[in-house]
């Protein structure tokens, strides 16, 4: 009697765990639905979907931070700036809570590897941590809270520096896991990862990533440029001008092809020298959508310590780029027109972050496969004496491996493909006209004699542009 009880218990536990973990992964379904809606330009529907998900407590659990990021975006794009900032603050609080916890130990990493990766808390990318407070700053500008905007942009700058430190730590973590002992005394993690890195099909999928290079210091130029424009437009003392000048020099070095960034830098240098400047209308154009992660199946060789090899099918995340977007925006005034130019290519930023994460992703894929295979192997051995129970155990193990064979494809999917920038002298007529490649023309009111911020969101050709404006300040009186 004791033996059957011991074998049925692990079988029951495995079946229960399979059900619970599959449920945990599915709880993010509303977030994925909202992301799909936003990538179609349907932000109001997405916001309603996410608000329902929040009320249904789908933000409590592994998808919490991602849910708040996407809800913050949906609120922002529908003009609800205060709740947008509150949502971004919740996401940032989640990041901070993760950072306050002790570093994940190898044993905890191995335990997480044995589960559905979607049941593990979303940690986000470095870009997430910088853009959340950046959007809070933009929200504050739109409601006239310049003090709040200043704090938010400062927070974005701090988080930018913190991400540099976390990059090295993540790579070190992967190396530590690779060089550790054989998993369960059976699987050589290091050799298995090396073989995965050499897989020709997977290598072909990642070949295009090599063409992307990081911006200097892994900085997001959009975040720095928006901060600089804010500092210039709302300057209170010479320190604001000095900070803006430093930021603009940084951005000009990262995107030397942008003549408009250079002109804004010249304005900052003129102000630093006590020279007057004309009022400027700054146009930021966020267009298209950033790359998303999708699952790709690969046969993973697990090298055993006895030199045998097991092949296990695993799902691995790969990037899918989205080229359905408006490639520029013309800004017209009575004096002529200028065209927006790219200042932050999110394809480039996301691809670099993904490429740097590959050592971690590959190591975790091997650990996950090893843990799941070991669990199934152990259950099979435990029930060898009972033919019926062993058949059920093999079925349960198969269901377990199938249900847990998922790639973590979560990402902040509503971010744009590109951030573009242009500037024009604020016209005395009080109006500029925006023209998109799909024929859309939008007249935008600006305040004569004032620095004005115009932010435009373009999603897809044929989808109406979203335009928001704010007055930053007047012409320099000197």
C-alpha cells in the first residue's frame, strides 16, 4: 500500500501543477488582446479591455507590470493623462520592488525554469524603465504640471543610468548558470547551451540582429531630447539651460544626421551666452509599432553527463519587425515646410536589448528543458512497477511537457517603431499644418510668440493621427 501512495502523489502534484501553471499563463490574455487592439490604432477599445482586466484582478500576478505599462499607454493615447501617470507609477513601483529583492539565486532560477515562463513575473526591458517616467513627464506637460514633469524627466535620467549596471549583471547571471553543476546530475548545461548557440536554424533567425548597433551609452535619444526641449521651454535659471545644452550635445552625437537637433542645440548655446532666441514649435512624431516577440520552435539537444544526447522541442522567442507605418510627417508654416527625421529608432533599441539578452534566454531555455524532462523522467521511473499507473504517468508527463513548452513573448508592445523630430519657428498666424504620407492633413493651433510642444501619434496608414499640444514658454525677453 505505501508504494502506490508514493507514486500517485507525484502524479497528482504534476497534474495539478500543469493545470495551475497553464492557467497562470492564460491570465494575461486580456493584456494580449489589448495590445492587438492598440497595434490596430484602437486605443479606446484597448483601454476598456485593460480596465476590465484590472477590475478582474488580472494585474495581480506575473503580468502586473506589463499590464500597468499598457494601461498607461492606452490612457495617454486617449487623452486621460492623470490616470496614465498613475498607471506608469504603478509599473515603476513594480520595477522598484523587484530591484529591492535579493538577487535571484541559482536554485530559484532552476525552480522558475521548471515552470511555464509566463508564470514568472515580467521584469521588462531597460527601455521600459526609461520610457515609463518619460511618458509621465509628457503627461504632466499636457496638464500644465511643469514641476511634476521636471521630476519625471529627472527620474527617467536616473533610471537610464541604472539600466547600464543591470545589463552587466544579467549577462553575469547567465554565465554563472552555464558554469554550474550538471542539472540533476544528468544534464551538462554549458555544453547544451553551446550547441544551441550553434543551431543553424536559430542562427539564421538571429542573423539580422547583427546589423543593429546601440546608441552611445545605450541611451534612448528620444527621452533625452524631450527632456532638453522641456528644460529650454520652461527654463527658470541658467542651470536649466546648461542641463538642456548637455542633453542636446549628447543627442546630437547620437543622431548627427538631424539638422533640427543641431538647430535646437544652437539655440541652447545662444541662451547660455545671453543671446535672444525666437519662439519654436517642436514636433515629435511617434510612428508605427516596435518589434514584438513571437514563439519559434527548435529541437534542443540536452547533453547528458554520460555523453548521451536527448533532443527536446522547446519554444524560443524571436523578434518580428513591423514595417506598416507612416515614414515621416511634413510640418508646414507660411514660410515653408520641414520633414520629421528619426531621432530614436526603436527597432534598433529593441533589437540590441534582445541580442544582449540572448545568453540569458538560451541558458534559461536549456534549464527549462532540463527541469521539465527530469520531472517527466522521474515520474516515469517512480511508476515503473505499475503498468496502468505508468501509462497514466506517461500521459501526464506528455501533457506537462506540452503545456509548459511556451516561450516568454511578453513585451511592451504598444511602443512606436520610431520617434521622429522636427522644429519650426512658431508662426505669427498661430497655425501649422501636418501632412502624412497617406494624405492626412491636420491643422494644429500654436501660440504665437511661445515655445510649443506638438506630439503626434501615427499608428497605421489610414488611421487618424492623434495630436496633442502644450505651450512651454514665451520668447526670451532679452
